[in-house]
């Protein structure tokens, strides 16, 4: 049995595109099962329902050579897993140096807690029309995201070419998405050197096609 990877994702851009990008950078062949989130009869919906009752993407199904299946959810956990597998083309998205890897993890956690969580709350209120989220929470989240960009991200990109040093890592996949999300929702104005960083990331061959289509 040949091992295989299947990614379950919605038909529109979500955090699942982080995984698509990671696959591309690592050169790992994979299949994507996309579906309309409102179509409960689609193969994708039914496959995801068996994994995640809340129908949240992404979900990864890794079929091993012994035909066993390893199932994983949450985008950053999937990225970590894929990047931890033996690399056939010697691409390392996690630094081999322990201190550099720890720095990458530190910045990923900053992004998840200070940007990702807040951007999702704003997206729920603005795009999904979740009226249970108070307007003042939207303002608070916007301030938190803006502060993280100007006090952390801007500083990092003045010091090095990438988010966590001088090589492309998982942190760049995460922060490119977060910065693009910020820009799409007009949450904060990005400084010229941060915009230049985004342009460089968008030019990478593995950059997800759905992200190139613009923010939804």
C-alpha cells in the first residue's frame, strides 16, 4: 500500500489553504476534497462529519503504508505534522537548530493568540453576521491585531528577511495569511516593508491559488 494524503476543505478560502501551501513547499503529493459548507449531502461534508462533528476545516487523512489512517485537525497542528515528516527533497520548514525552532514556535503562538483569534471574532461578526458578538469586542480585537503588527511583526521584518529569521518557515505561512486577512478586512494599515514582505510571499511558487484570488 502506498501512503497518501487527503485534505478536506471548503470550496472557498479558509485556514485550510495554509496546509495547501505547506504541501506545496514540501513537495508532498496530496488530494483535496473540497465541498460547499451548506451541502450536507456532499462526499466532503459526510467525510468531515465522521472526523469533526462541528464541520470545521481543515482535516487531514494520512493513509500509511500499512493501510492505517492517521487523522488530524487544526491547521497549525497539521502544518507541524507535515513539516516533521522525513523530507525527501531536504526542505525544512522547521529549523533544525533548537533555538531557531523555539523562536519560530514562539512567534507562531504570538500570531495565534494575538491575531488569529481576534481576526476570527471580527470575521464572525462582520461576515457571518453573528449578532451575539458585541460591537465593542470588534473594536477591541482590531486594536489587539494592530498592536501585534506594529509592535511585533513590523519589528521582526526589519530585523530579518522572514518572520522567524533568515529562512522560510511555518511561521511565514501563518503570518502571511494573518497579514492578508488583516488587509482584506481593513483592520490595520500595513507599513511599506510589511507589504513588501507580503508581495515576496505571494510570489513563491507554492503560494495557494485561492489566496491569489483575493480575500473573501
